[in-house]
């Protein structure tokens, strides 16, 4: 029997590997000859790192450094092609699903574990396009949950929390918002400490903190060795803080917009409905604890504070708003304010606490059977998922931009909620039929949910994509320049530098930092001006992006007449281009300017 189970496990793991490999064909280099925008930036920076340049001080991007070194390693392994990067990502994704499968095998049979992991992977895969930072971070999410949900976690608790902190520190150096699983675990530790008086959790959180510091200290040391600490801090933190500096109502609007963005993904809808059901089950079990807390002095202060917060938020919105009256968001905030006020008055003056209120244990799934004496068990996948889902959505919309790939971290949520609900259904005594109704429901949802990501998988099997407009542009650059020549792309399409193997004259290979309002805007523009004056590139490509207005097709004479030579640094760049470059061609809407030698 053990041998049979082991064989089934190996077959399931093989199926998972085949699934990941086939799904990765959607973005493998043969099909996606021209990488998407973000991937093109990372590949170019990796290419420049292999040329000996220093990240942030000589090549600029506002992500933490992990993704650039991964791309550099991949290009090194692939002999300069994207195949090495693709191979690394396949390895990362396979390790992710493997860890998740092994986590479930503690409690769930092989075939069921396999189907749950496939559904989980597809819920995240539907947002993937290859070489996104989110895709590399999934393995860290899976590793953290593998450790936290392990049956042997408590035998070396502080050590395990230290490892979780270390993995979280690595995720932080991929992108700061990828510590969502650790935040959920931290919140549960705080709640457990309050409810069960488990003050040892302070040590656990300290252990996470110490582990978290180690990768970040290594990063600081690496930047110090390369004399790029200030540039790293400005790019990865100051710029990103400005990038995410949106108003409270913009943030609420971004959260509401999530459902419009994700309405075309059935698995997201299933995930949301699962979360709603799990949340209601949690609230039902936790209701006595919640009411007991609100009857205490601290609970009453909390409700009055929450009421004040919502009314202040409403006042700020009215003061800063451009339209009179209450919009949808203001109405929602007002509703929360009134609800909080009503609850505050009820618990302060009307409702009286019960004298003998029994505190029952909160158990959503039978995962953690070793802590039956506790009120609150944090090693519960469904409970973690209840907290994790809103954290992911909040962090994904931190900048107010709901790009689809921002929702790739929902992998952990899908893993937690889908597996949690499955565990519940297996403990229900179905009397209507001998057939497991839950299994039928799961398979039906699985088939429906697989349709949309399945289309992407089938598309990857179809070979190279159709004609891309930048192929002709890249070929033009290659045919009319040498590898030592430099090309400035006025836009976001750094992929042109990567594909043509032509360096940018400035650390700012794309011009976002010159136009986006941040504390670095003036300095970035000044650096770009100095770089162009010191090393005029052979070609300047005006991508005609309305977000980054440049020459926009006007003649050199008109440009020189409109743009002063002694104006702002940006105007000086435009004036210098019109004076020293000649418009020679237009390829697929891109204006090509060549230096007048």
C-alpha cells in the first residue's frame, strides 16, 4: 500500500511538471520573440549587468535588485538569449507547485491534492505573461506555507519563524508588496496572543523580524560595495513611495475596480465566493469573542475611534473633491461611519454583556489537531486565507493601478481557500447520495474555471505569435548601427535596446522617472540631460507615447522655435535633439532621429 501511494505521488508530481512546462509555452522565447514591456526592461538590465555595469547608478529601475540578477543569471546560462531566463522561471514555478503539493499531502490524498494544486496554479497562471516579478515570488509564498503548515512546525518553532522571516526578506527584495503571506501570519499571531494570552508569540514575531533583516542587510552591503546605496534607496523606496502615494478615495476606487478587472476570470469569482463563505463561517464562530471584546473598555474605544476615522476620511474627501455632493465611494464611507456610530452607541449604552459567556474554540478546518485546548488555532489554511485575501488585494492596488499581473500573488489565497474548503467537505456526512457531492461540485468548478487559462495554455502550443511592430524597428536599428552605438528610446520600450543589443546613453533606459511627479523627477531629468550631452546616442526613437510628450512629429525648425534652449532641463533635451538630430524615418508609428555627424 505504501509503495502504491508513493508511485501515485510520483505520477502526480510528473503531471505537475508537465503542466508547468506546457503552460510556460505561452511565454517561451520561440513564441514570444518580442518580450512584453516589463520583461524587456528586466532583460535589458540583466544584459547590462553582464557588461559590468552597476545597478541603479549606471542602469536604473525602481524594483528591488532580485529580478535583475535573476535575468542576468538567465542570460548568462542562455548564452545571451532569453531561454536561460525562461528555464529559471520554469524551475521556480515547478518548485512552487511541488511544495504546495507536498504541503497538502499531509492531510489530503494524492489525486485530490493534484486537482487542488492544478486549480490553484491556474487561478494564478491566468494573469501570467512570463518574467514578471510576481511569478518568481510564488515559490517563496509556497515555501512559507510549507513550513507554517508542517506537522512538525512546533518542534522547532523559533527556528521555523526565523526561516519564514528570511524567506520574507528575500520576497521583499523582489518587490516590497510580496510579504502578504507573512503579514497574514503576523496578524494571526497577534490575535492568538490576545485571545489565548500566548505572550510567547512576541518571541515568534521577533524571530521573523530577525530573519527578515538578514537578506536586507545583504542587499545593503551589496549596494555599499558597489557605491550605490543612495541610488538604490532613491529608486527602490523613495520613487516607489511616490508611485504609491495616492489619496484614500483613489485607493478605495482601486479596490472597487478590482472586480471589473477580474470579472472575466471565472476562477477569481470562485475564489471571491469561497472567501465570502469562509469569512462568514469565521465570523459566526468568532461572534461571541467579538461581542465580548466590544463590551470591554478597549473595544468601546476602538469603535468610537473607528467612527471618527470614517468621518474624518469623509471630510477629507469632501474638502479635496472636485464634484459637489456624495459620490459612490463617499456614500460607502458614510455608510461605514454611520454603522460604526450605531455599534458604538449600542455597546456603550444599550447592549449588556452576558455574565457566563462560554468561549468556544474557533476551528474552520481539522488541519491543526494538536491544539484542541486553544481558542484560536492559527495553523489553519482556511483561516489564513480569510486574512490573506484582503491583504493581497490591498497590496496589489497600492499604486492605484490594477494591472492583471498584480494579482498573480492570489496563488497563495487560492491554495489556502480551495484546500480549506475541500477539507471541510470531507468531514461532512453526505446523506443525499453515496456519491461525494462535494467532489462533483469541485470538478465542475474546476472544469469551468480551467477554460480561460486553458486558452492561454493552448495558445502557447501554437508556436510564434503574429507579427509584432517592433520587430521591423529592431531590425532597422541592427542594420544601420554597430553594437558600440547607443540608442535612446523615448518611452517605456527598453526591450528595443535589449533585442538590438544597443545600450542606452543614460542610466534611465526608459523615461518614466522624467515625467512622473516624485522627489527624483528634477534630478532624473538633469542626469538624462548631462548623459545625452556627454554621450549623444546615434539614434533617438520617439515612441509617440502621449504620457511622455517629446518632439511629436513636428519639423526641426518648428521644434527649435517652440522649445527654448534655456528652458527647463526637459526642454533643453528636446531643443538639443531638434538641433543635432535629423528625422530620417518612421517605422510603424515610431519616429527615428539620427545624430548629425
